[in-house]
C-alpha cells in the first residue's frame, strides 16, 4: 500500500538531506520497511531530482533587479525571453497564464505563467518557485510538463509549460451540469 502523498513528500525531503548513498538507503529501509510501493515512489522522486540537476535548484529571481511595476503590463505581443505572448488564458491569485509562442530553438505554442504585478513578496515568490519545482518533478501523462523558467526584465519569475488545450475543469462541470457529488467524484479522479 502506498503512503499518503504528504507522507511520501516528508520521506522524500528527509531522504534528500541524506547525501551519502548508504545513509539514504539505511534511512529508506527504516522508514519504508516492507512498503515497496512507497519506497519506489520516493526513489523515483529522488532520481527525477538528480536528473533535473541545477534546473530545479536555480533561482530565477535576479536579486539585483528592482521589481518596479509602475509601467509594466504584459499584453499580447509582449516578448518575455524567447516567448511572444499571444493571449491571456488564465489568472489565479498570484499569477497570470498566457498562451505564448516559443521562438527558438523550436517554434511551438506553450503556456507561460508569470507572477502578477505587486505579488513580488519573498513569500509569494517562494510559493511560485515551489510550484514550479513540484510540477517539474512530476512525470505523468495527465500533467503538463515544465519546459523552461526565467525572470522578466523587471525581475518577476515565470515558467513555461506544455500548452494543454480544452476547457477548464470548472467549465466542464458547469457545461455538463454536474452535481456536487459528481464534481467530487471527478475531483477524486484528478487527484
């Protein structure tokens, strides 16, 4: 039986602190015991972290750049790094998501998520980067892959993901007039 996700996360972070292979193996032996499914999941996360290298550890916030946002607003046509914003496709509490076109090394449509103006506190930036790292570690056909990350000219962090076309889950629920119970069943499938 696989442990709860929060338990797997705690085991993963504790194992990550163990830098010597033998020390890590001993720790996993003691914590996971005969639960091979949990151990396999934690080892998969550790392997993904190792394969990601500096990508997941690098901070994309340039501390020398002032986050003066008085004249900054992204609109279709704005260029951020090697991405041209095409249209705003979503917005949450701390960030805005745009459909963008990657211009190099290949041309493709992507989703670019950038922190909103005024949301440049250390706490929000830390949450944003934690989200980026968590998504980059996930390897599942139903989860969009992270392609790139960086910061705007004004120092606001962003990350670039695979663009998934379709309606949002809330729109789907509304269009199909799902009851609260049916919405919860759908939510459980997503989890």
